[in-house]
C-alpha cells in the first residue's frame, strides 16, 4: 500500500466515503477477479465483490494497519465467497454445463476474432477446471496463480497454516492434472499449449 | 524413491524452487516411471494454462455502484442521531416552556375578565380584516371593469398553457402505454 492509499484509508476510517471510493477503484480488480474465479458467475461475482467492499468499509475500525490491506480485503472476499458457495451450492455450474461467454473477453477489440474465440475458450476451460475443485482448493489455486501470492500470504488470507496451503495446492494441482487427462478436456486444452 | 518424494520434487519444480541437481534427479525418475512422466506432463499443461490466463476486467461502473451502496458508518449514525436529538429538543423545549407558563398562569386564566377581553380583541381584529379585504376586493373589481383586456389576456394565456399541457401529457401517456 502506497502513501496515497494510506491517506485514503485514514480518511475512510473517519467516515470519508469518497476516500473509500478511491480504495475501491484501486482494489476492484483483485477483489472482483477473486470473486469471479471462486463463484464462476459474473453477476454473483459483482454482488460478492460489492458486499466484500461494504463489509470492509463497515469493519475498517477492526483493520490492523500492520497487516497488508490487500491481504485483509481478499480475506474478507474469500470468506464471503466460500459462505456464498456453501449457501448456493446448487447454483454453481458443473463441468458438464456450458459456461456463459464473458463479455469483457468478447469485447476485447484489440484481438482479432480468432484470438477472441481462443480467449473465450481458454476462459471457459479454466473456469470449468476450477469448478471441479473444492472451494478451499480453488481459492488456493486462484491466489497462487492470479495473485502470485507466497504460501505465507495465502495462509494469512485463508487463516490457516503454510503446510495446509502446500497440501491443498499439491492436491489441487493433481486433481486439475487428472481432470485434463479426460479426452474432451485434453482436446480443449491442446490449442492453449505452446 | 517413493512416489510422494517424486511429487515433492514436481511441486518444487512447478514453484520454480527446484535446484539444477533436483531437476536432474526428477528427470531421471520420470524416465524410469512413465506413469509419473504422464502426470508430470499434465501438471505442466495445467500450470501453463493457469499462468497464461489473464485476469478478467471489472464491469464498467463497478466502483461507483459500490460507493453508492456503502452504508452509514457508526460515526455517521451517531452524527445523525445527534442532529435528530437537536431538532427534537428545538421543538420540545419551547413546548415545555409554554406548558410551564400555562401552569404558572393557570389561576389568571380562570378569570372571566381575561377571556372577555381576549374575545373582544379578537373580534375587533376580525372586523378590521374584513374592512380591509372588502375594500381591496371592491377596488380590484372596479379596476377590472375599467381594464377588461388586462384581465382577459392573462386568463387566455393560462388557458392556452393548460390546453398544451394536456395535449403533451396525453401524447406522453399514449407513447408510454404503447
């Protein structure tokens, strides 16, 4: 967190909504992405990300400045997403179900139509693979690959031990590798490998 | 070497923490065990897929919507409560003062002379108001009779405005219903 963000945080703690808005702008990407990867549904992801920010805002007094703000915020997001998954398990898309096109990917005009299609297929494949994992494994994978977090940081976000994280990532990787040996998944994966 | 130890080497390799000698060791195990070599290939494929998948963009206007949805903080709630109490006190305190005054004056309020004086005064005020209003109405009526165009023209304009308002309203309602 840079100095400017420290100032916004301090103002937000004093009830300045605009200052908190600056923090939302700064961290909306990580929070939304975590929610999207966890929930596999952009509508739910937006709601969850918004709820995570609201919870953070109402709990700013309990935030320990010694902790990294992003870690604290992602911890709130992941806890909320896991609660949501447990409550709405039935609404989660399974591996067999077709995944909706992600409009943001489809609207990437910088790429040509072929690249867009490939991006869309990659996104669908990744989400379908993630959906095969239990939520704790999924969260570990997301934090490791999209946030480039160390085992220690992931353990802090998930409020567990480093050895538990190593074990989850090990099992998650093997489970994902196992899923790719399925004929159809292997076929879908092939165009995305060099 | 047990499978678990080979897996540990694989995980270290995926995390980029395997030394050159460790890598050589892993490769020799994979050459000797084709089933592990197949799994290693699958692990590497997943690794590449995940590492090369970019983050998804945030929906447009997300930050603005989130800020609008923020609730009042406890600090704001206290401030709101303080303002409410202030307004309440501003209304209640004068009321209590009047009540107190009424209690203090209650013996005097029972005096018949006080009430007859009050009614006489009120009637005199009403009479004066009646005289003023009737004089104003008479004067206006006389002026209107002398200048009929000055009265008729504004009335005509008001009628036109109301008519157009009705037409527009009808058109808008008609459009919405279709």
